[in-house]
C-alpha cells in the first residue's frame, strides 16, 4: 500500500512512545497514525485503530493525548481525532513494526 503519512519528527518521537496495548508496538510503526501536525500552539492528530471494535481504543486515544500534552506543554490545544478512512490493514505497518513483530519481509499476517 502506498499510504505513508508525513509526520514531523518531533511529533513522531512523542507518538512513538504510545504502545498498542494488545500488540505491544508503538502506534506509529503499527500504522495507526494517519496525520499529525503542529501549528500555532495547536497539535492535531488523526489516527485509527486496528478495528472499530477495539476494546482498548479509548485508552489508546487518551494515551496519545496525554503523551502529547506531556511532550509539548506549550501547546494550548491537543486534538486527537479517531478516523476510519482509509481502513487500517497490516499493509500499513512500517518495516520497523514488522521487525518488532518478527516478520522480516512484507506479507500477510
């Protein structure tokens, strides 16, 4: 899949500290972050979950918000939006995420 979000490095570092509690790898490498930007004291993130029925979904969204507030105390607004398009698939997992999962090449999980 060609989808590859551009996320500023400082936001990538912060978002990479948030782990998916069921998979145990960070949400950036899992391909859950679709967009992230910082502008004029505001941080906006669009992210998804591996499924709409994820029982830990609200906790992950709260962890993202809390991590960004902690990492960027100067931000007046931190907005984390849960989106469902494009639908998440294992094709969105980065090479680092695949390595963390023990998969050395692209393919189906």
